[in-house]
C-alpha cells in the first residue's frame, strides 16, 4: 500500500514537473481596401531614353515624357463611387520644387518631375493626383496613367553644368481610399 502511494505521488510529481505553459498570441490587421494593386505596378522601373547633353544645356532643358501606370484590380462592387488618391513621395530636389532629386554625377543638377493623370500638370511630391481630387472608382479595374520627365535645374541650365553619366531617383507611392 505504501508502495502504491509512493508510486502515485511520483507520477503526480512527474506530471507537474513535465508541464510547461506558453502563450499563443494571435494578431491581425483589417483594412478597407476596395481594390488590389496589380503586382506589375508595385515595383516599376521607368527608363528614360538616352538624351544628348545639349538638350539639358538649352531651354527648356528637359527630356521627353516617359509614361507609366498604376493599375488597381478586383475593385469590389461596393467600392464603386469611392475615391482613390495616389500620393508620391521621395527625396525632393530643392531647386525644382515638387520634383525628385537624382543621384549620381548630376545630383543637384537634374530632377525627375512626375506628371499628373491629365498628361500635362506637374504633380508635386506629397500632393494627391488629379489636382488633389483623386479618381472615382467606376469599374473593377482602375488604371491611373502618369508620366515623368527629367529636368535640368535652373542653375544647371544657366551655367550648362549637366554632365554625361547615369542618374536615378526613387519615388514611393501611397494609395488612399475615401
């Protein structure tokens, strides 16, 4: 009998010693995204055509426009009539307000200017597209057509200081819904 009690006590102690507690934490985030960003629009490389240096030494000192698009897919029926606003951000070129600063040998001499969906109005960094009004979601697919050009800064144009070489700029865009 004593042996049985000792064995039962040992089993209980082993059971208690073998237990460990841990928490499982479940988290999430609910978003009201009426549309999905087309993966092809997420990481775009916009390559400007090669340009001759004198193009940036004489007025207007800019390249031709290069088109790019941001495409939204699977816009839900209940989202029709909502507004989508795209806002670009990045390192600003102080000499060309609202434009992106380029890196490379022409940093401070060239800037990349994004053009709004109307095809002619410069879109300043931090401003929502379509003159701040955004776009009404009217169908399952929304394509927002932008363009951009490379511009010599006023000082670089005046003293003809743009040099041959590669340049680049990075813009990030944010999509907001109302």
